[in-house]
């Protein structure tokens, strides 16, 4: 993969998976995007900022165990363990610890994947400010849409952005004022259903209105497929099917891999040639 260095000598692109709501699919999407990058020959460092659940970190720990137990070589990401940093016991530890781990990963990997908790924390705010690409998974419901904006219940008109949208706006504005590259913000609609088409269309209209106001773009996310979750305990994704015989090559898995491929293409990452 081509390595493009910026003015500070770093070569990474930072992908942040974030919103303020749990259960939207951030970690699941981060695992599959990371797997896609690895299978395409990119080097990847990961940071898991959910200090309680650490799903992304656990995924790669499970992957290491599976690789050793089954004597199979799997493409691996390196975990940047912010919880192990020496500053974590000091007041205001978040910023120096975050920057130290991020700077180390940026200096050595093509991509840095950051998985944020389902809440606004100091670490989450730092990650959003650092993002080159921000991916916000969103389940197809008004409950999740409330994360982004307030809607008039009578007219379905967008009344204004939410606190989360305002936080992202401020992070992008401050980055621009500091002379940084623009943040590419992508809202990925996850677990789309064919049911209740009227509400689905209304929600789509509201998202389109909001995207014009605050500047994000859409991507199709991942469907509600069991295969996206069932391989977690082994540290695998369906993209590992050529290396692991226990992952069947059935048609539903082929369709699921295509969803991942389509999502990665929607991210429009420079110099990335997909190989899965």
C-alpha cells in the first residue's frame, strides 16, 4: 500500500467510529472495517476508548488466541492500550495519554482505527477532534436519529442539531481553524429493514435535510446478520473465510462480505485497493 506522509512525518489516516448511543453497531463496524483493511494489505493500529466494555480490544485478543490455538496465520492489528499508559493515574490524564498512544500508532501504521464509547467522554471528544474520517453508525429509528437532531413531531421537520452534532461541528470547525484537513463525516444507516416503509422514508427525508445543514454524507451500513456477531469470540470475521475452513462459503456470507466491501468503498479511502 502507498504511504503518504503528512507535514509532521506521519502516514496514517485516522478512522473514528463514534456516537453517543450504545448499541448502534460501532464496534461491529470497526471490527469489519479493520479486517477489510488488513486483508487488503494495509497495516492497522487500533485504540479502544470504551474503558469498560473494550469490545474491539477483546476482539483482537480473541483473534490472537484463535491464531495460536489453531496454528493459523491471521492478519493482525496492533492494540494501542491507552489504559496501560503511565499518565492514567494523574489528574487530566486523558489528553497526554491519548496523544502519546495515537502519535505512536500514527508513526507506524497506514491506518489508526478508534472505537469510541457510547457516551461523550474526554477521550471520545479527543478522538473526534483527531478524526480524518468519522463514521457514525445509526440504527434506522427515530430513537437513534435523536442522536443527531431534534424533529418536530407534527411536521417531521428538523428543528435543530443535537448536542452530539454540535460537538462534531465544533471539532471540525476547530480543526479547520488550526489549518487541519477537513473531516469526512459519514453517517452509516445500520440494520435497515423493509418493514414500515413510510417511517423509513420519513426518516430518510429528515436525514437528507440534516446532512445539508451540518455536512455529513450517507453510507449504507451493515444489515442485521448473525454472522456479523457470531464470530466475535473467535476473533474472526467472515472476511477470514479463505484462511479458516470453519467459516462456510454460503450465499448469505457472500452477500454479507459484499456489504462490507460496499461500506469500505463508500469511505473513499485514498490509495486503498480492496483485496477480499
